[in-house]
């Protein structure tokens, strides 16, 4: 596994995004600029909760860890409005199973956020608007669009108003179709390659200064080293478990092979014994055939002798009759 240096990370990398959003000096400022470009909305005050965890309702239920959880905080004058919760998820793993599961994964995130944002006994109208934003360097749906915005609607009457406060935005950093703002396209390009030459507007230059400050922070560097070490340990432990599993499977396979060889040897022995019995049976059959042939020859000879005897008896009877007639004639 290639170990990337901290200065090589881009905003699409979980660690850099997590660290920047969580930074005590830059976190809220960065988050506001990010959401301003993506949503075109100014947020006066944001509560930043990096990697918010929702545990399962029971030990056998699935939980969720949200990478960047941003909750709008409204003052007294705005309290009648619905506050917005934004979950930003940089995603770089594009294997087929994960891409296919994205819509259901986002649905699960929405449900977890909804449950956690509505107090017991509160009116459903108090449920906050939720926007899940997935940012990725691969096309999740194959239409080469930079922006895919997903909202619930009535199938029978698509133009009917149906505002449940839930929205999902998929941002494809390499997409070219559609009509996104120039600022959004520049942001996404910068996020996948966060170097100074890609900070093409004033907002991105401000963001890049924050990125560079964070990368130079000794505490961040130490945290990154610890994370890399932890990931290496996790990878080593996973490799060790995989090796143990492979060795166990190999031992089991060898045992099965030995048993198969033993069965094969026994089968060969039985086959040899069967062949020997067959040879003996053939020999007995040959001897029986020989005896039968000899018996047939003896029978033929006996028949010939019997035929000769009958002829002699006939001749004697004829001679006896002749003599009797001669005797009676005298």
C-alpha cells in the first residue's frame, strides 16, 4: 500500500476534509464557503460535527458514520423557518457493489439523520431539511453529468408540489454534461487535485490557504501519522487474519487431499482384487470350456460306438433270423 504524504492529499481525501471541517479556526468558515458554492445559499451559522455516528437501535442493527455533518443554527428571527442539515460524503471507492448500493446507502443516511433530528413529541413540521451531498471522482449513474439532484416526487403528476425536505446531490468531479455554475466546476476540479494552480477564483484561493495552513499544522501532521500507523496496523491485522484463514483452509485442503488419496489407494486395491478375481474367473471359465469340449468329444465317440454296436446287434439279429429260418426249413 502506497503511503501518501500529507501534502499530497486532496480535499476528496477523507482525512483532509475531516480535518479542515473540524479545524477550530477554519472549520465553520470553510464549510460555509463549500456550501455556498454547492447550494448557492449563505449560511449565517453552522454547527460542525465531523464524522457524526448513529449507532444501531440494537447490537444487530446497522449504524452509520457521516463524514461531515453540518447543521444550520437559526436565531430567534429565523426560528419559524426550517433549519437545514447537510451531510457531505467524499467517496473514492468505485467498485461495482458500492456504486450499485449508493442510492440505498443515501436513503439509510437520510433515515438516520431524520430520526436523530426530531425530538420526542415534536410536530413533524419541525423535521429539519436534510441534504446529503456525495462527491466522487467517478460517475455513479453513467450519464457524465457533473450534478445529479435527487428529490421525491409524485410519479402520476410530476409537477405536483411535494416538499418533504429531503434532497440528495451527487457531484461527479469529471462530469461535463448539464449546466452547473462555473464556480462549482472549478471547486470540483480543485477537490480532486488540490494544488495552488487549480485554485482558479478568489474563494478557492481562500480555501487553498486554509488547506495549506492545515497541512503545515504540526498537530495535524502528527494526527495523520497516527492515522496512517493505525491503518497500517489494521491492514496488517487483516492480512494476519487472512493468512491464518488461508493457512487453515490450506490445512483443511491438505487433509481432504490425504483422505482422497487414501480413498483412491483403497479403490485401486479393490480394483486390483477385482481384476484378480476376474482373471481367476476367466481361467475357470476357460477350464470349464475345455472340459466341456472334451466331454463333447467323449459324447461324440460314445455316440459313434453306440452306432457301431447297434449295427452289430442288427447284423446279429439278421444272422440269427436267417439261421432260424434255415433250421425250420429242414
